[in-house]
C-alpha cells in the first residue's frame, strides 16, 4: 500500500489535519476517476449519472434545475448543460412549467431508467473492487468519520 506522500511524491506531511485534507481530496478524485471509467462504456460521466439517480428517486415526478443542482454530490454551476446532454441522449425530458414559463421541469425517461439498471452491475463491481481492502466495519467507520468531519 502506497502512502499519500509516495503517491504525490512529496516529503512527509507532519500536520495531521493538512495530511487528512490532502488525503480526502486525493482519494475523492481517485474515486471519481474510477466511477468515470466504469461509466465510460455507457457514454455517461459521474455528474450525468448523479442527475439520473436523483431523477430516478423522484418516482416519475418532475424536478426543476435548482432542485437538481442542490441535491447533486458535486454541485455544478451549469446543470442546464448537463441536462442538455442527457436530453440529446433521450435519457430525460424537459417541460416548461405552465404556471411559470421561466421554470423548467425535468423528468427521467424509461430509456434513462433502463440505462441505470444496465450500469448497476458494473458500478457494483467497481465499488467492491475499490473497497476490497476495507471490512464493512471499516467502511462504516470511514463514513461516520467523514460525516463528523463535515459537521
């Protein structure tokens, strides 16, 4: 197992808070890259996948762009561009709100739901492989510590 310092080719980081911060950022980027590799055969990026999962969770109900952006794991300034890409692929539908024409409502299509089902086995393999060296208890502890860190 390589240390953070070996991976980023630096001298030992003495401040444990600084080391933890760099380790979290490095590991987050590493995981996003792994997710993007797993999603690439499906012609999706992690943010696009995140939007589809959010919309699937609506169980057929629509959401506006602001709601989607607020629920994203990585909040992006240009969610409308993401939605445009998903529209081109036929994975979502966009409808103007009848009561407020400036508001746009987004809904996942059956094609989007099917794609999420198709992705699931590959993504589960990636997750299992990425977390293979942690027990379930250790993974739970990591999550708890990250929750505590953000509080």
